[in-house]
């Protein structure tokens, strides 16, 4: 199954929120939708979920306009959207029935997910008696109980402790293995990098970068080296301003171009006491800052 956003435009009054947004996500893979606050991520998700229509453009599945009567979507919102004073089981079953499940099937599925997430003991409790992390897990049940083909996770790891984060990771991997489209929207780049095969970075309503994450990294300019050494001073003295401290320790050496790589690496190995030399590969966070960072009034990245 292929989900395609094709030339989507959306305005609210005079404000253009999405400007010709296009990207593609595939089943059995996770897709990361990234952007700063206000970039247009939430608007894109709401158009996908048919909360409101695009002004122009199409949302396609396998080349056809998406049929919301036949295709299931599950959504975990960043902001909680459940009833704090109601019993958990009652509202989980209610939400599953809204997605087309019979009551019997809804109860069976909800109980399965409560057990899977270690939440069965809270079945008859009110939502507002739970911790923030456990409320997030209950909210996740609403996204998965009806077994949707497309799962949309907006800041899914927010409020989770490390143990529950691992549990959610396992659940996400299961959904991907079942051949579903899993769409992430998050500012936690480490999770996006861990799960997502492809990404789209939206900046000021436009797609600034999209595609396979490995290909994006592979095509990044290979003009920097990371050097590990116990004696950095001679290297810094030899290469001057081209050599700076690297994040996480070591040195970052910027070359005039990738064509210098072999010669510079040979010089480093022959003339200096180095433990490791490797071509710098940017993290997703590095890429995000480059494509989604704005300039403040002093011209600095924010």
C-alpha cells in the first residue's frame, strides 16, 4: 500500500499553511513527518484524517483517492483527547465502536491491548487517576484497537519512562511488521532515526527535504572527518581553523572537498597519533537543524 500526499495546498483566511506539499509513505515502513512548531505538520495530519479538506491537491492510496469508509486510520494525538472522569474501559470500547467495531469485538480488542500494555488493572478506573505516562498508553489503545491500516503517532513517547518507551517501541515494530503504514510526527529525532525509513521535513508550509533517510545521509557532502585521538593539539595546530571540537568528543576536520579525503586521511595516519578516522555522517538532528532552522534577528540559527 502506498500513501501519497500530492500537491496539497491549504490556507486559513489569508494565511497559507501548506504550499504544494507532496510526500509518499509505504506499508511495512515507518515515515517521519518533521518540522518546527507551526510548520504545517498538524494541518497535514488533519487533512490525512479528513478532519477538513485541502484547498487543492489529493490524498491517494495506491493511486486512488483515499476511501475513508474502507481504510482504517488510527491516531495518537500529542494532546490527550479522552474523558478524564469516565471509566477507561467504557470510553475505549466507545471509541472502538465509533471506528466500526461491534461491541463484542471492541471489548475483546481493548482487553487485548490493555493486557499487552500492562494496563489491565486500570480497566475500571477513571482516566484522571492515572499518571501521564499511563494515560499516554491508554490513548494508544484508541489508536490501535480497531486494527487500522495507517497508524499516526504524534509525539508518541511524550511522558513515557524508559521502560514504557521500550514497550512502545516493541508495539511500533509489531505494527510495521504487520505491513501497516506508521507515520511519526515528533521532535525527538533519536526515535525518528531509529524507526523511520523515509522522512519529510516541512518548513514554513513547504517540503524542504524528503526521501529515504539512508539515501539522504549517503548523499550528504562527505567533506568532513571525525578524528579520535588522545593528543588533539598537534592536529589542531596543523590544520588551523578547519579543525574544531566534535560533538561527543574528538575533532571535526572540514576539508575543501570530498576529493581530499584519501590524502588527508593518509596524512593524519602517518603524521599524528590517531585512534580513529572516519567520514562524518550527519545525524537526523543535524539534517533537521539545517533544513528547518530559522534565522533569528542576529542571523543565528535557532
